[in-house]
DNA sequence: CGGCAAGCCTAG
DNA sequence: TAAGCTAGGCTTGCCG
C-alpha cells in the first residue's frame, strides 16, 4: 500500500499543496493503480466444538475447523482471484501431519447446491497442527489484510485466545516481522480500561479488520450481524444457525450433516469478501489514506482531528508554523463559546403550497475562505486588543502579544467578525485553514468534473468518488476542529465562534431579504444553520422553481466568494414541517420530474430507535396523506394495522427494536435500559455471550402483569421462539410506539389519532380478576390472550382458565405444556424452513404464512408423522395464538 | 401530575 | 488511551 500512497507529495511543482493534479496523465496513472491494488485480503472464521447453548469459549472449546477465503487482487493472468478453503481437525485422519488435497465432494448434487465446490481442504490430526497449518497458510498467502466479521470473540481473536490457552503466542508468527515483539499484541479477555474498543489485534505488517465495526461507520443499519448486512448489502438472505446446531451437526456420528456446517462458514468467509468488495471498503479507505496523507489503518481507527491535523500541518510546516499544544488545564480554562447556530422555530403545519429549499453550499468552509478566518490570521478579540497594548492578552487557550506598532500598522487591513474578533486581510497573510479548505473545495470541484467524463470506467469512477467524498468530509470537520473543546488539541474559540456568528449573520440577512422582497411573494417558514425553507403561497411548482432560482442568485450576490446560496433544486410539494430538525415532504429535484421522492428528515421513518412497524406505518400514512389528501383513508389503514397488531398477526421482525449497547462501564449506576438488561441476563448465563460494546442489541416488548415497569417486559427475539407463552405486547406497540409519532404529525391537521384507536372495536381480552401467588406467575401463559374459551377443556369461561381446570392444576399443566411443546416444535420448524426458503424472496420478508405453498409443502414433508389436514389445523391454531 | 436526568439518535 | 462541534426531539423512570 505504501508503494502508491505517497510519492506525489514530493513531485515536481504540484498544482496544490496536496499534490493533486487532475491531468490526463495523472488520471491514467491513478487508473492503473486502481484497477488492481495488488492487495491480498484474507477472511477467517472458525468453528469450535461448543457445549450446549453456550458460545464458544477458548478456555474450554477446541477449534475444529478454520475457514478462510483469500482475495488476491492481481491481474487475472497471474492466477485465480479467490481461493476458499478450510483446515479441519479430524482425529481419524490416518495420515500423520497435514495432508492437502483438492476435494471433489462425494455428494455432488447436495454440495453443488450449497455452493461447496472448489474448496481447498486440508486435514490435520490435532489442534496444535491446526495452528501450525494456519500459520503456514498465512505465510503462503501473505495477506495484507486479515478480516473476520467479529474478531474479538470469534474468528482471528478466538484463534489467538485459544493458542494462548494452549500456552502459545502465535501473534508474532503470523506477522511479517516474526522476530520482533513490537506491534504484535492482542489482549485476550480483560482490558485495563474495561472498554472493548481497545481490545484490538495488532499483527505487525498486516491490517486486521473487525468488519462489523468498520461497517458501523460505513452503512446505517438497525442491526449489524452478518445476516442483516448480507441482506442489505448483498441482497441475499442467509440463515443463522445457533452454535448448538452447528456443533451437533458437525459432530453427528454419521457425518451426514457436516456439509451444513461447512456450507454455513464458507458462505460467511466468502460473504465477508463480497461485502468488502461491494462497499469498496479497501478502495475507499486507501483513497482516504492518500487524500488525508495518513495510514490505511488510521483512516479506520482514528478520529477526524487526526485527518485535519495531517492536512493542516503539511501546509503549515513549509511556512514555519508550529501548532500550539495546550495542556489540559489551559484547554479547560478557555472561554466558552458565545454563539450558536441559528435554528428557526418552524411554522409547523401541513403545506399544500410549494416550499422551496435553499442552502448555502459548504457554508462554514466558504466563510473561512471568504473572510480569511484562521488561527494564523486571528488577532484576538477587539476589546482585549484595544486594552492590551503592551501586555499579553487572552487568545484561544493560550495568550497572544502584539506590539502596538504592529497593531497600528495593520489598522486598515483588518476585518472584524460580527462577534468582535479581528482578522487580518488575506493580502497581509492568507490563513492556513482558509488556504487548506480552499484547495480542498477546488480539488473537489475538479474531481467532480473528472468524474463526469469517466462515468463508464467503474474502477476509476469509484476512486474519484471516494476522493471527492473524502474531501467533502474533511472540509466539513475543519470547523469542528477549531471548536473542539474537550478533546481538541488546538481549539481556538475566537476562530470557531467567528465562523458560527458569521454564518448566523449571513442566514439572518438572507431571511430578511426574502421577506423584504414582496414581488417574490415568499415567506421563510424554517431554516437551520445554512438552509432556508420558503413557502410560495399560491404558486405552482414551476413558478416555485423559477422564483427559487432567482432568490438563490440574488442572495449569492450579496456575499463574497465563494459563499453561495444554492437552489438545491428542491421543491417540496406537499410537505409537513413538524418541529425543528423534523420534516417530511414530496421532493422534486428537477422541473420536469414527474414522480416525487419521499424525503424525510429527523422523523421516525429515518430513526433507528423505533421498530420497523413504526417507520413503515408512518411512512405509508404520510404517503397516503400526500397523494390522496384523504384522512379517512389514513384512518382506515391505521385501524387495520392496529387490529393486526392486537391479533398478533404481525411479523416479529417488524417489532424488533435494536439499540446500541455501551458496555458495562458505559452506563451510570442504576441505568435501566433494555440493551443493558439483556447484556446482564446474557452475562449471567454465559460470559462469552455479552454483546460487544457498540453492538446494536435487538429486543422486543411482551405482555406481562399490569403495572410492571416496561423494562421487565423486554425480551430477546429468540426468547419469543423458545417460549411460546410470550406474546408481543400489541397494546404497547400501538399506544406507545405507533400512535404517538402519527399523532404528532396528524395533530397538525387537527386530527386526533388516539381517538381512532379508542373508538376501534377491539379483540376481547379477558384479564383474570385476581392474580395470586406463584402458581399464576408460572402460568402467565393464558393471562393475556384473547379467548373466551378455556384453553384446557375448551369450555366457555369468563376467565382465562375455567374454574374446573383451575382446580385441577396438574392436569392443566400437563395439557398446556404438552400443547406448548408441540406448537413450539412446529413453530421452530416453520421459522427455520421459512428463513432458508428461497420461495418468496421477492417479498423480501419471511412470510411465515399458511398461504405460502412452498412453506406448507416443506413443512409437511419434514413432519411426516403429521397428516396434512391435522397439520393445517395445528398451524392455524398456532398462528392465531 | 410536572419537572428532571439519562439515554438514544438525528440534522446540520 | 483517544476522543470534531451543537441543537434538538423524544421515551422512560424517578422524585417531589
């Protein structure tokens, strides 16, 4: 990687300080570099022999197989690109030492179907050999990047921990510098700070990626497990098996099920590489490394301060600048910021007139350039400067001294920011940040131009896009750097505040102009930091486009270059402004666009802290409202959905919440959060199953005794499958999750959504009058489900279980639990079949529906002791239940 | 019941 | 240890 990364910087008279010259030749070189990165990426997963329901534990469970897939990015003529294989411990393996062979599977049809072919399989006789073979494998391929989906508990981490358990430190042997101790480390279990972020694996000369963590920054998902990522990135549904199933299949004495295990992990190792390729992770990261001038791994592991500094210091050094490095104390003493961005309180309502959205293009960077705001041009606050004359005065987190003669000389070359800070003009001295940001923006424009002419060249286009993106990122965080308070290495409140204040002033001026120009007939209804939402009363969409452009041009002319109010070519028609930072609309980007795009900001449709049902229903409702403008249709839809929820006829997946787990140390004592609750529960059962810090932990809400705090109703989704007595808390989902967001929106139209629900005919739910003692706790089963028949004897009763059966608890228990067991069996079969079924893929949802012919047939086939009609009957019962 | 802190996630 | 920024809305549980 280092081969390609740098040399440009020292090249002959680069066009700008970062060495980007967008020339024909340059692009060709870049292209050549990007067609092949000459990188080798190896993905690794392991299978260990687990015990019961427990997760693999390196102190107990030996590794049975190491799976790998290697992507070798070289021109094709030089060899195959992807090699996939496994090293298997087989105690029966007669050959001492390892034997390598290219196997043709003995059951071709089965295996071909599963995609198991062309595997490089080697057998070893024990774990020790497995590790040796693995080390050799690594040296044979010599991968630049080693990756596992989760490398702390599984994959590479498990291998290292297991080796450590066997008193081996194989970290150095895996590295490219086997002799050195430096740079090879991994912390097995506990980490001095208790945080998991730092338990990373370092192997000298190789980059080790914990893929799910990388993906967290790459794409926005509700849950970051392999299956969900594969679904969203690769558009493939991949089944999830428990460790228990995998272990039992692997160890089955007939070896008949082993292929499933192999298939599972091979899908995974291959999938990892496909995900990396699909998202262009390696390409993008390398490109960022080049743009920022930092190392590959640092792009992923370090913050934006590091990036800004890398770019800024490269500019500063030749100019003989040294950055200040304030102490913690100095930083803490710095003045607090006095300005905040301007966020207007929106005129909250449903807009049927067109609303035009204008925003300043890269406002903060533009201000830095236009007004030459920078550390190196700031003279400090005017009041201090005037008083200070001889002595030192406060500046940023340090102090400044200017001789009066200098101040006097500069008097005519100073601009004063709206909050009273002085900056010298750019002919006196051009600010470093200003210069840096200017070059970044210019380069970005060049790159974007180049992208247009290379649309057909996928590799080059991707690279340019990555570069363009990197530049945009860095321009936007440069302001953050000046204001970085608590962690900042070089914050300067004067600079940061001036930028914010100027931005605020600019936006205010723009608003004023719009309101003072009656011929536009426009009214500003909302604005945030750099944007204006303008209602065009009585205007058509076309007129809105014309006037919008005119406003944008007029306002842009009021400001120095490169400040520009851009008509982002967005007209909303119609739209709803809910509150600050929350709005939705049908968006038109061009005048001739026929179908609008649904665009939502901040509301529940785009937030990950509610379940799928909430965002789906809300989005549907808004769409119905926008297209039909008929509230009764919305009402009808909402009521139907509520009924489905109450009847429990809703896909479990739509009711799953997932929130980030901060780690045991990440919560205040006494914190009461679902993710923490689940983590505690899992820890009690199996320390290895604790969610990773930063992991999004899924949960659902079930029914329970009335009065219980919500936290007691939190369950993991898989509990739902294991324990059929649990029922989704339809009431909670409706009244606490679905209706409130709907109501927030529709109350703006004077509609009370809760009324719809209250008036709705509901399923009769009979709650037992008295819940007494332990017996009822155990038997929560029937307390909250809709029936007026006794589930045991089927006699009519007003209670959950009729009096007769209540008096015969033993029979009741037996009847109920055996029925539960039966249902449970069918249900687990059902979900299993459904999740692996390819039949209704276009639905993109597991149907778990009786109407699915494929499901029904498969289920019937798997339950050969069941007659079709009986099965159907049972299934109906279960689904109702 | 209202006010408040903690927690989460988003806009810009 | 290393860590861009602030505003803002919303839920939940606790306290007076």
